[in-house]
């Protein structure tokens, strides 16, 4: 007796492929695995029909010559699950009945789920010098999940949603903790979303809050169902070379809510364009000719003691001031500001028509 597995799709190198190879060695019967694949971007219905035809053709191609009827097993997640002992007994019975071949059919995927977790080492136990989590004298990697993986998951979901070859539904997973997260995954092409870490933190009730929040959002947007939201942000993705370089935002500090911590001043000074000025003490921001950050800023010192009204900074007042002509809108100050909404990025006209990096490169050719 021979065993044959006919599967839609391609098994990639990985733990599953290693397991298959291991079982293949241990099996008492010869095992052949044949994979069939349809690469054309067909509709779901066409794809399923085509996969069926490919499987049928593979069955016919490999039909055993000679006597006995092969046994055909179509695997389906709704089918009966056999334990390994029962499965072995079933194979043995088929062999005793004289079946020349047992043929297992594996259909194509009904959907794609991503991204699960990302392999990671969460730290090192510096007393034992082992990776964490430590188990005795050893440690190993774990799977990173929760809010930290959300941007990675969104990027991957969006990449699949943009791929015209992907016709089956996508289920978004990774760091979904509230209705906004769910809405973002849906807007980038997810048909459903899954939640694990947030439920572990807050319990299943969080899902009710998510449904309520999402439902209110859809009402506000005048959308009748999530289907109207699905994929709506997919086409707004483009490569960086296609972004408008003349789109301009600048940082605005709300003096009424600012607590004068100077974090934005330091961040812009050391990490951005030295265009936030302080009058709380010596100011090392850029005081040269406005050049929109084109020249090296080594001359940021000596420090300047601001006179009243230089960029509007008032001596002794700890609210910093943005030199709007020099701000390049990098957003760093808004990210470091500890007061919610105190620094906002506001759109201003650049006074020039839209132009992308790719446009500039073409013009320079
Ligand atoms: C403690 C724990 C156990 C998990 N076990 C499995 C598992 O057995 N199989 C699986 O496919 N994913 C497992 N996952 C991954 C989750 O299903 C989910 O894909 C991942 O945690 C990302 O979603 P999240 O950010 O909402 O947690 C596990 C996650 C956690 C935190
Ligand atoms: S947006 Fe960037 S360049 Fe502009 S003020 Fe903030 S940190 Fe400086
Ligand atoms: S970081 Fe925010 S709160 Fe602190 S000084 Fe800057 S604007 Fe004010």
C-alpha cells in the first residue's frame, strides 16, 4: 500500500516541513506528497473551482495501475478527529482490505490569519546571565505580542490586502486592544480581528466595549456595517517616493497647557532641527540664517540669552517657542511632550504644488 497526500499550496521550510520529513522517515508505507498551486489572481469562487480541478487532475495522473480500489480521504476541519492510535488502526484496516493506495486531499485556505507573535528574548537575567524567561540555568525565546506588535501586524495585513493575488479573507491579529485598533485593521483590509493579550489583561468583557465603540464609530461615519469600512485605507498607502514633499506641517505649542518641562526643546535640539527656542535659560537652538536645516548645525553654540520677543520667547518664561520657518514637521517634539495635545502638528501651505521624490529624480535625469 502507498500513501499519497495531495495538497493545495506550497509547504515552506519550517517546523511543519521538518515534522513531515521526520514522519516520512518513520512511516512503514511509502509516502508521496504532491502540491498543486493556482497562481492567477482569480475570484474566490473561481479559485476554489480551479483548485478542485487541479486536485482531480492530480488524482487521475497518479491513479494506481492494477487491482484494488484506492481510498480517498478529503480532509476538512469539520470532519472527525482521530487520535493517532485510531488513525493507525484505520490505516491497517485499509491495508488488510487490499487498498493499493490511501489518498489524502488537503484543500486550499479559506482565509489568512496574521501575524501571531514575533520571536523575541525579553531580557537577560544579569545575576544568572541567562536569557529571560529563565528556567533553571537556561532561558529561551518567547513570542512577543500585544500593543508593541500592532504596527508590524498592520503593515503585513495591509501588504496582503494590496496584493491582487489575495482573494480570500484576512483575519487581523496583533496588539488589538480597543475598538480603534480593530477599526484600523479593518480599514487596512481585515475581514475579522482576533484578540488575545488584551483579553488576558482585561477579560472577555473588553470585546463588548470594542463592539460598542466600533458600532458608534460606524454610526458617526454613516456606515451601515463594517463591510463599508473594510479596506477603505488600503489604496491610500503608497511608497515613500510617491509622497508629496511639499506637504508641510509645523509644530504648535499650546502655551496654556504647557508645563514648561523643556523636553521638546531638548528633543528638537539633539534629535531634530534645533528650531525650538527657550528663554528659560541659555538657548542653543539655531540662530543663524534660516536654511530649513540644509546646513550642518555645529554652530548651535554659543548659547543665546533670548531678548524679549526673539521668536516670541519671553525671558524667564518656560514655555518654549517654535521657529516656524525652520520647523520641518518631523513630529518628534509632539511625541516627547508629556502633556496630551499640548504640541499639535498643523498643516500649513508650502506655497508650491505637490511634488514627490520620484518626480524630482525624473526631473534631474
Ligand atoms: C500565552 C499565549 C499563548 C498563545 N498560544 C498560542 C497557540 O497555542 N497557538 C497560536 O496559534 N497562537 C498562540 N498565541 C498567539 C495569539 O493567538 C495571538 O496570535 C498573538 O498573541 C497576537 O495577538 P495579541 O497581540 O492580541 O495577543 C498565544 C499567545 C499568548 C499570549
Ligand atoms: S516638529 Fe521636529 S523640527 Fe519641528 S519643532 Fe518639533 S522637533 Fe523641531
Ligand atoms: S514638552 Fe510639552 S510641556 Fe514640555 S515644554 Fe515642551 S510643550 Fe511644554
